[in-house]
C-alpha cells in the first residue's frame, strides 16, 4: 500500500489539532492548593502563550479559585468537608478556554451581572469589590449555572493582540 502525501498532511493536521496543550486538575478548595495549581498552570503553558495572556489567565483563575475557597462553606449549606474543584484549560486558536466546576456554595445571583468599575470613594468599597469586575473584563463568553449541588463556570481568556496573529 502506498501512502498519499496529501492524505498524510490531512491526517497530521487533524492530529495536531487534537493535541493542543491542555491542563486538567481535580483539587481541594484550599489556599495552598490554589497557589500550587496556579504555578503548575504557568509551568504548563509558559512555552505556548505570551506572558501577557498567562498573567491575565492567572489573575482570573486566582480570583475564581480563591472565591471558591473562601466561600465554599457558606450559603445554602455549610459543608463538613472541603469542596473539590475540577479545572480544565485548553489552548485553542484564539485563546485559552477554561471550565471550572465545584461542589461549593452557589454563586450569588448578582455575581455575573455586567459590572462597571466602581467610581465611588475607594474607602467606601467593600474588600474584594473588584474581583468580578476583573473576571468580566479579562474574559470572553463568561457563563455560569448551577445544577444540583455543582457550580459550572466557563470562559475564554483571549490571546494578546500580537499573539493572535501568529
């Protein structure tokens, strides 16, 4: 059987598309585990994306994962165990797609409503008042829903302008 160069190129193209860099982790909602995971993500993607994109991804994930950690045992049900977080990040043509699920407390209804940067006097702002604004500002296609006892959050962090043209 002889091989067709065109077919080989098509097969190679499909194989490359399926092997885009991916990161997957199941972790406990604990501050040190979050810090370690952010370091592992930086290590995983440092050769594949720019420092700008990696910094924006890290900032968004730090906000989201630390929110899960901080508020995991509050709300509808106080938990006797530390919630688990499932995190998946996939590099695609225009950025990094992220999916996060956790079995912590439900996200408050107003968290994903569109935000504007607060213009009030800074001493009047609550601690951490910029978190969801930053998340919304640095991501695209942000969506959230809760099903039974799990939260589902997905978003994309677009590549930096100069990175998207490569």
